[in-house]
């Protein structure tokens, strides 16, 4: 393996127009570069505001090894803070979440903080008189993240104060979140229940790439969804399809069907499959749902919202959503060869309960550790991770339907059986990581001079 630390040229060389170096998956050093340069410099989903519905509610999380806490104050404002005491650095908020009342208190020396992170009280405060405490960062309390946005309930942060704005990073891809939220007659979502966590023995990028890969389902899922398809074909044609069959069988459509679904590519690695239709298109109607949507939006707008049945939207680098099924998955990188996948289900506020039942069925069937389909993918990810240890070829092919014109412009709509979404992801990876490394070197050189 090459040495990439402080070598942006070597890092840039890992990504070519139509292939990528295997070190992107198997190098611990590359993973450390991602922790330092990729995740802090991009917008990351950290939670949903419905997880902290009341004053004093809090949820803890982590981003690029930075512990965070999400709070809601008495005025209803949501904050994302670094979860560390300004005194000795202990985590102030413990556990996964709860309600802390009107303030947070450090378990070590008792420094207490308002729900916006500012200092409320310091035990033995007189001991700091005539010291430099009020001139240093400790007097500012628990730091807020550099950038935070609540986009229709979805909480995003960027740890770099000089990073792009939310709109600059996501652009028109935010329309997938818009559609997901608009599918609720009340125009808002709520996290329903807990989270499903599923550990993958692979690099995080394999999972993200796979979301809009339409060439694998008929192979990887042949033994699972393919078996269900064959068994269901033996049933009388007039028997209503159970919900599980509606969700399971479409995973093994033919190559042509997946290709015609289409994929839309955005700058910065974002994309979604299902431009024209998706595996969610033929679900049974839910009684009264259309009527509720028409009452909320009007007949034409309701039809426009519900006609969008996007499959997977990738918000690069780690968030993926299924707007038509009201579920999200979040990749939490642990190491170069281990990833935790979190799956969250949402309630469409104002919609019939049957829609939540459908979402929960899908999450258990497809996204849970007990999934019937997910183990197919997990086997493939692990096989790739282990297979890339073979030294005979340093490169991973992304040549399918490559066009040299992509060097100039990649955004647009394409037939789905392509690897253009992966090529877009790795270009974004290169641009962010290499750009951050170069900026750091320029800053260091300026300080020396």
C-alpha cells in the first residue's frame, strides 16, 4: 500500500474516470483521511427533530468521532452541541437520550449548562476570580457545531465553518426529502419506534454504492426473493397479494425492467433510482389516504406528490432515504472494514396507520438484522472486502456505460443499469478529500511564512 498522509497527489490518483484503486476500501490510512477530511467537510444527517419533541429532550450521537448531543430548549429551538464539558471534557449527556429537565449537568465536577450549551452555573465560582477563565473557550460552554440546519425536520450538520451551505452541497436532490415529507397530509414526519442496527463487515462505501446499483438484484437476491417469486407464481391469479409479497417479489425483476426505472445524478455524489417507476410503484392502495392527501393539497398537487415513487436517494456520503416507503438508512463507518447501518422508520402525520405498518414490514423484511434480503447483500459486501485482499489487480472497474463526456458534466437522467452514480460518488470523494488536504497544506505554509 502507498502512503497517503500529507500526499494529496497520491490520494487523487486513487480515483480515475472509470476505475478506482482498491485501497479506497482496504486501507486503514485512507479511512483515517476520510475521518479527518471527508466527513467533517460534508453535510451529515445527525437526527430528526421529532426525536426531541419536548423542552429538555435530548438525543446523543457521533460524527467523525466527535460526540454530539441534540437538545430542544424551552423556546422550542433545536440545538446540536459538542457533547463535552467545557471544564475537563467529560461527556455531559449520557445514554442514547431522554429528558434532562431545564439544564444539563456534568457528572464529574458539576458544571451545568443551559439547553443551548451556555454555562448556567460553576461550583465554587469564586475560585475563578482574577483568572483567565473568561478569556478562554471554556467560558463559552459546550460548543455548537459549526453549521446546523433543520431541513423539514431533518437535522444536518457540517463541522467545518467554511464548508459549503446545505443548499450548495445537496442542491436539487433535496426534492427527495420534500417529496417524503409532502406525502404526509399534515406536512411533517415523526420517527416511529426505535432504530434497527445492523453491523456490516465491509467498508462503508460498498453499502452506499449498492443503493443505486440495479445490476445486482436479479443475481444476489435470486435465492431469496427469487424463491418467493416462484412460490407465489403457483398461487391462483385472483388471490390478493399479501403485503410481504408486494414488497419482496419486485427485487427480482429482469435487467430490462430495472434499466427502464432510470437513475438521476446530481453533483457532489447524490443520486436516486426510480425516475420513471420503482419497486414501490405497484403497492396496493390504502383506504382514505388519497382522499386525505387531496383535502390537504388539492387533487392535482396530491397526484403530483404520490406519482413520485423514487427507490433509493443517496445523500452522499452516508444518508439514504426511501421516500415512497418513509424509511431512511444511515451508514456509520467504524473502521476501514466495518460499518454500522442504522434503519429508521417514519410516521406520515395525518395518514392512515396502514402506511406505517407497511413501512415497518418493509424495514423488518429488507433492512433488519433478521432481513431475508439484506443477508444477500451482506454476503456480497463481505466477499468484496475479503476478495480485494488479492494483489493481482489493484483496480476496481467502474466502466459500465462510461462516456468520456462525463469528465465535463455528470448530472442528469440516465438508464439505470450504469455505474455512473458510483463514478459520481468517487469524484465527490476525491474533490472533498483532496481539496481539504490541499487547503490544509496552504494554511500551514502560510503560517510558516
